[in-house]
C-alpha cells in the first residue's frame, strides 16, 4: 500500500519535471527563433527555481492553461486565414 502511494508520487513528480523541462525548452526556443517573425517574447518570461518547483507540483493546471491558449490561438489564426 505505501509503496504504491510512493510510486504514484514519484510518477507525478517525474511528469512535473518533464513538463517543466519542456516549458523551459519551448521558452528558450521561442526567444531565439520567433523574433525573426516579429513575435516578441517578454523579458520577464524567465523562470526561477521557485517557479519551476511550483510548476512541478501543479503541472496539470499548467497543461490546461497551455492547451487553452494553444487552441484559442490556433482557431483564431485559422479563422483569420479563412477570411
């Protein structure tokens, strides 16, 4: 029983770490490559260790916010391209 709970906690934290690594990579990638397309990335988008730890703990909320923003942007761009 205790081992299964520990296993769940370890998996939860591991997924949170992977999520945080992906967000860090995506932010760095956007800063390097999107400026040439006229898309500005705010300078305050840097993460510190405290924000990384919070992201590891609440990663399901981060995924929900990401998906919400992604789909809003995707469908708005599709609607603009179809007009």
